[in-house]
């Protein structure tokens, strides 16, 4: 278990850097029922995340292996046309990265009006935020992959523990407002803007790097007859 968390700790820190959930939590704190709505949102997100983890570990693993096995064999033994496709995809990714708009949205001068939605709507919104972000939850799936290497009752316990620890930093937002009052909101909003500003560069950067790797792999194959990957 110590070995598991030696790997899971850094993964968790990377996974927590979720600007979408942080923005949703801060927005929820401006609603008419800030604490109830925020708790419902975080609960739904954590529950959805946990359910997806259990599905991958216990329900979808064999199905994914069956579906992905042919693709993995093709990746291990690529054909020349695969490098042509890789070159085109790489160029497309580079183009998308270069044209990506990284300017953060300019906030309105007028303060936002508190939302009148209740905990039920916030709970549903939390589930939506979670499931929409699942395809991009690479750190989470990296942890689940590590979890699948161990056996026994420790698997569900560690999965639940991971998701509870994931929720803690976001629960600190309403805790900070409860301790310091509404004066904490400007600080939280500045933190949210900083996260949004830097997060705006993460996706185009990743796309650009992936595109460059694919282009280099294809060009190396065309020149030497063997790809880089």
C-alpha cells in the first residue's frame, strides 16, 4: 500500500488541478444557498468520479481490453499508411495548437447575480461536470491503472480514499468563506483567475507536443524506415 501511494500521491496532486471544478465551486459559493449547493456539487462530482473508478476496475476492464487489443497490436506493428495518417494528424494538432485562443475571458464589470438554483440542481451540475471531464481525467486513470495491479479488499478502500482526498481541497473553499466571511471571495476569485490563465495554455501545449511527436515519428520513418515511437 505504501508503494501504491508513493505513486498515487503525485498523481492526486496533478489530478486536483481541475480549473473547471474549482470555477464551479467558486460560482456555487455566490448562489443563494452557497454552502448547501457547494456541498451538493462536490458530493456529486466525488460520487461520479468514484463510480467511474469502480466501473473501470470491476466492470469495464475486460471489455476495454477486448476492444483495445487489436488497436494496441496495430500500434506495435504499424504499417506505412499509419505513418501517413500520423503525419496528417500531427500537422492538424500543431495547427489547432497554434490557432488556440489562450486569452482568458474578460470578466464583466458588473458583479454576477447570485443563482437561485438549489442543492438538487447543484448536485446534477456536479455530476455533469464530472462526466464531461472524465475523458480528460488522465491522472485519475493512471491511478486506477496502478490500483488494478493490487488484489483483495484494499482496492475499493484505496479507490474511495483517493476520491475523498480529491474532494478535500475543494471543500476548503466553503470552509475558507465560513472562517473568514465574504471577504475571502475576492481572494478565491483571484486564485480561480490565475488557474484559468495558466490552464488555458496547458491544452494547446499538450496538443502541440503531441503533434510534433507524431510529425517527427512519421518523418523519421520516411527517412530511415523506422519510426521513433
